[in-house]
C-alpha cells in the first residue's frame, strides 16, 4: 500500500472512531425519559448522566493526557477504543442506574483521551502542509455524529429500546478499534520533559484557549435551544425542524472541508473570518428566525463557522507547543470546549429565565463570540509584526513512517 493510501486509511479510521465516541455523547439526550422509566429514577436524576459525562470529559482529559504522556500513541489509542467498546457494553447491560453511570463515565474518559491522541496521530501521519486537513478529518466524525449518529441512534432506541442504542455504539467503537489495529503505525510518545504543563503559560496558547472558550460559549448558547426556537419563533413543524437540523449538519461538514484547506501557517491570518461569521450569525439570529428560508441559511452558517474554528484552533495549539505538550494541550482545548458548552447552555437558560425569549439568545451571545474575534485579530496582528515565522509541527512527521507500514 502506498504512503498516500495508507495515510488516507489512517485518517478514515480516526474519523470512524471519532464518529463512534461522539455518537456515544449525543444519543443519550433523546433517551432520558426511557432510561428514567426503565431504571426507576427521575428524569432529573437521569439527566445527571449527561452532566457527569461532560464533567469527566472536562476534567479527565488533561489528567489522562498527563498520566499517559510516556505511553506510545498506538497502544494508547488501542486502549482508548477498547475502553469505549467496554463502556458501551456496560451501558447496554446495565441493570441499575449506578452501573449505567459507571459505563457513561468510561465512555466520557475514552472520548476525552481519544481527541488528544487522535489529533496527535493525525498530525504525525500528515505532511506539515496537510496537518490542518488531517485534524479536520478527525473532527469530521463529530460533525457526522450530529447528522447521522444522533438521529439513527435515537431511532434505534425508540424502536428497540435504549439498550440497543448502546449496542450500536459498541459495534461502531469495535469497528474503529479493528481499524486502529490494522492501520495505525507505531508512534512513540512525545518527550516527557515536563514542558507540557508549562506550555499552558504561553501567551499565544492562552489566546487560543480563550478563543475556544468565547466561540463555543456563544455557539452552544444558541445551538442548545435551536429546536424550540425553530418551532416557537419560526413556526416550523417537527418535519421541518428535522430538516433544519440536517441542514445544520451539512454546514458542519462544509465547515470541516473549509478548515481542511487552511495551511497551518495561515491559521492566524484566517481565523478571525469564521469567528466573525459566527458572531454575525448569532447577532442576526432573531431576524433570521422570522422565516424558514432565512432560518435554514442561519443554521447552515452556524454549523459551518463553528466547525471551521474547532479544528484550526486545535491544530494551531498543538503546533505551538510541539511534540512534548501536544497531547496535553489538545486535551485541555477539548476540556475548555466542554466548559464552554456548560457555560453556553447556562447562558441560554438565563436569557429564557429573564423572560427575553428564544429569539434573544443569539443576539445576546454574539458579544461573547466577538471577544474571541478581538483575541484572534490581536494574535494575527502580532504575527504580521513578527514577519514570516517558522511553523512548528505538533507531532513531527518523521515519527510516523507510513510508507514503511
């Protein structure tokens, strides 16, 4: 198999794995009433399965990245996907709320560690000019999970019971594990010289993490309430709301495709653009929701702009810290995104609690994203002042000799 085709297969496998772990996260939301009745707990208690899952992703990712920093990447990814398969199995067989919670915590830990390890492997497999595209391919699995994984998983749960959904997730994770065993080449761990923690103090790393926080707090504030906004403000039916969510998913795929075309050395200059688009979409959301055609354009742009930002920030951060801190900073960035999700959902709920209505969430969230635009512009201006700079690769391509695999 040629080097190009082998790299292609590695990236496809990583996308399948990310699709599996992302579907694991998303599908639970639609099954909370069924789980509540089946296990004899309240819906609010069942909701803790989501809350604690996100807590494990937020806290567990960086901790796991530090603890596993000396472990070669291939066996670590194998172990991560094995945990994902096992956790899905535990969830499917859970006879009690406590056992299901344990399974969900295992899935959350696998997801948190996967995004850090997978991003490293993707960048190691690709030449420097293709590293953003490689990371975007990993994130594309998350985009596909919103378009395919969530509705299919929910349909399976509605038809065959919530346990069947976890069986489906386990099968997807097992396919990803088989792909890793077949195609992932040996990749050593980065040098464990203690610089990973110190990398967080880098001013440009702090700037990148703050962009993630600002962008995804505003994004999640709007996205969390997109379905009720379409129904109550736009007047969409259940069918048209489903169509709108598919349009959103198509936007996320388009955003990933755009992100993949941005070369690492151009990220600082380009990043303010999708951030500005995201802020503009939120600012005009109240008006866009007044008719179905403009609402569809808005949700497409919402997904597209957010999924340009996510992979390019991840690539930039990993490139900034180098091999020693790449896995750790990738996990930290995922954790910051998780924190942003919690803050965004709370922000949207606060807007509704204040009686301002669903149409007000986007415009009020827009200034949060605008703060991210300002940070990105300052970083781009700093880059221009320094002149052309030598870009660093988060995981050196020579660590992964795919042509010999």
